[in-house]
C-alpha cells in the first residue's frame, strides 16, 4: 500500500467518527474531508478553549452531531441513518490524571462507550469497517524499559489505562464471538504520545508548554525523566487510514491489534522535550512537582514492526522534528494564522517527503 497512500479509497465513502471534536478527532475529520469522504461526527461539544474543531472549516460533506457516546439510542439512530462504510472510534476520556479524579466516569465513557458501539454494529449486521482507537498504555508495564509488542500482556495500574485495556479485551471478544465470519471488520490501534498543533487539553506536555509561554505561566513538570514515544499526529492517523483500507479489503490479514509509534530508539524524556522547546526560543519558566509522579509510568515504548512489515507503514518524522513542527504550529496560530492552512502546511510537508527526517 505504500508509505503514504493516495487515500482515494475514501473518496465519496461514508465515514462515521466518534470523538470528532477532540484533538485527534479534529485532525482525522479534516484529513478525511480533504480526501473527499462524506463524514459524520458524533461527540460532545468541544470542551477546550481554544478548540481546534471550532477553528477548522469543513466542506459541505461534513455533518456534526453533538451527543453522548453512552446514549445508546442516539448512537444507534445516527449510525443506522448514516449507513457508514467506515467507523473510527475515538470518543474517550483520554487523560490519566483525570481518571484518578473520576474513575467511574472514565470507565463509563471508555468501556461502556466502546461496548455501545460494538452492540450497534452487532445488531445492525450491516457491512462496515471499524477502527477502535485505544492507547499505548494498555500493556502491563513492569518498567523493564522494553518496547511493547501487540501480543504482550495487557494491564493498567491507573483507571485510564485499565479502562482501555478492558476495551481491548472487549473488542477481541466481539471479534471472535460475532464478527469473525461476518461483513463487519474491526481492529484496534495503540498509538504513542501523540502531539501536534491544536491540542489544548490539560495535563499534556506540549499544550502545557504553550500555555506557559503564551499565558506567562510557570510550567509544572511532574516527572522530568518520564520517557514516552512522542509522535506527530499525522503519523498514527495515516496508519489508521492505511489499516482501514487493508481491513476492508482483507479482514483475515488486518484484524486484531496494531501499534503505531516512533522508531524504538526514538523516545525522549519530558526534560528533553522542554529543552527542545527552549532551543526554539520559547521562554519557559519550569518547576518540578513530585506529588503524583509515581502514579504514571516512567517508560513507554512501542514495537512497530508489525505495522512496518504488514502495512508498509513507517514513521516519517523523528520526535525532534515532530516537536518542532508542533511548536511552530502553535506559534503561527497565536500570530493569527488560520488552522486550516496550518494543517495543510503540515500535511504537505508530510506527504511530499520521501525519506525519514
């Protein structure tokens, strides 16, 4: 399928996206709109200010429904009336720290929301290809500093990670019990720490850096040595899209779980990310707060050989370049640039280069 597909396979296809108002959902919806898909988003109203979704302009092929993933009747109605060819499920409570504050809601949104979508698919029995987005945090992390492969044991010490690991078991159960011999094709995807312009969520490093600079705040760092597989948002999204195409054409080969992340050796600590930002002339006032650092994993890395070998997918931007592009996006946005044009600029860079940078 190639490193960067033309993605014309999505032209005039109906694509249903849950969580389309979030950071990754906004980028994905915009990309599919650019590729000529007919998109329908289903999510709560944007909860950050600024909001990437509200700053983007879409074609007339895009419609948006503000509703709750746990409203089963609403979800069923919208999917049934739309009759999607593809579904991308991103609706979630995506933050580890928030899961400690409200574990019940985290499980209700992440697990029950996924269950609702699987049930809608099971009851409809209409041909469809669905990609379920989980996280790199689904693995049992014993802090051995080794990259996780798709067949490694699932786990999750914090409520967020546990809720997503539970989703993986749920997805696998529905696949083997109901969808294996049907026309409904499903797969799950586990991405590393995704960065890029337009994310204004709380307790995420790049947005926190941006707030510290443009709101003249002190940057509070929980764990400077925490190591993560940082990657630009375009990397996993193109992986998801390539996988969806493959899954539609050959479900026996492409169902199951998939990792998308940077190269194994291309991981960086929180401190290194801050230093890269400082070398890009961002004035950062930083302080370390140690109250909760033990409640998050120290090291995360993904083995991406399966995606590289079976999908011909490989990351194009190394973590440092991804960070620089992300910071540049925000700087230009605050200088008055239009969000559409900033994403188009990133997309053009990403799709025109033929070698890793």
